[in-house]
């Protein structure tokens, strides 16, 4: 446990450790520069006063009607769109994509998911478009954000081994994606708004690639595409995904590989689900 004393009463190394722990809890996991910046010295050099050095300002009087109004903090078009407007724009962009490559370009160009501003990469898909198996996970993690491909960390390596056990791989006969294309800060769970903004692209991916089956890895894609909660109860049962346009495809919810890394005892259920998936894919 970290000490509960005020920061200025801790030894320097304890205070530094507590500060780093607080940064990590807030989702700050990368430095933006190679060295710290002294903003007080920079302000003095440029003749500006730091915000911390300024005396508290008195409330400004309301300007007279004839005076020009001060500039707003967010000018038109600079702030995030309301969620419903962002979803509509996503639907238009997804619908306009005529093939997989156009859809990938549309996702990369889309600027109205709030997660994109804090992500390094757009992580859309990996594998063979048009494969009869489409795997959909939750969201990129740190490794995926750095590399720009889904499922490349420890969970991705386990997924590759699981697929190989039934004769599948992203190099030959599987396509892999997520319901979110940008890394959430601190790898937190995506919000319903973020999922709703990305969902039109996910549904269009299903329509354009026309898989024989979709494997939903975890509760987030299951909730987004089937409207279900409780992966422990719902896993292993086939259901149909129906897109907004009416396209239908069978889907099988399964535990996310990251969950299996934490709960290895559940791999026996995952193996049962993989066998059911293999049976559906080979048509027996």
C-alpha cells in the first residue's frame, strides 16, 4: 500500500512512486517528450505570465451589445460532435464503402470517435478479407496501438494458438477485427457511445466480407452485436447477428483470450466452443 501522508511529507522516492501510480490510474502511460519542460522559465523568456503566477482575476463585466464578444474556447467544428451526429456520419461513411479497402480507408479517415485523438494508430483489421471466419474482439491494447494490428499482444498470441488448433490462421483463412478501432485510455472498457459510433463500420465489415460464421471474443462484441450481457451464460450458443440493413450471419460468443489468460481453468469451455465453431465452418 502507498502511504496516505501528504505528498510533501513523503521521502522523495516515495513521493515519485506515488505520483507515477496516480498517473497510471488516470490512464497516463506514455511520456510526450524526452525531457521535462520548465513552463515557468518558458513564460519568463517569452514575456508571458504563467497561469499559476497570475493573480485571481475579477469577474469580467458583461460586454455592451456594441462590443465584440470574446472568442469561445471551442470554435465551430473544433469540438467533438454530439454522439447521435457522430453515429449518423459513421453510418454514411460505412454505407458509402463499396469494398473492404474502401471501408478500411473510411475508418482511417473518420475523425468523430473521441478515442482517436488519444491513440497512436487506427487498428482496423488483420487477416484475409473474405474468409469464412471473422473474429471480432473488443478494442486495441497497448501493443495493438503501437503496431496498428488487432490481437498482437499476449491475448493475440493465445488467440492464434486457439485458431491453429482448428486449422485456422490470420495468414490463410481468418479475418480479425474489433468493435472499437482506437485504444481506450488505460485500456479501460469502451463506453456505449464509443461502441455505437464504431458499430456501423463493424456491421459494414460483416456485410462486405460475408463470413460463414463470426466468433465474438468477449462480452463487449457480444453486447454490441447481439445485445446480450453475461458472457458466462451466453457463450457457446449460436445466435444470429442482424445488421441495420437486414443482413444476417451466425455468431458464436466465446471468452476473450485475455480472460483465459487470467482464468486458465476456463480453457476447457473455450475448447468446446472452438469445436462447435469448427463443426459449423466445415458444414457437418
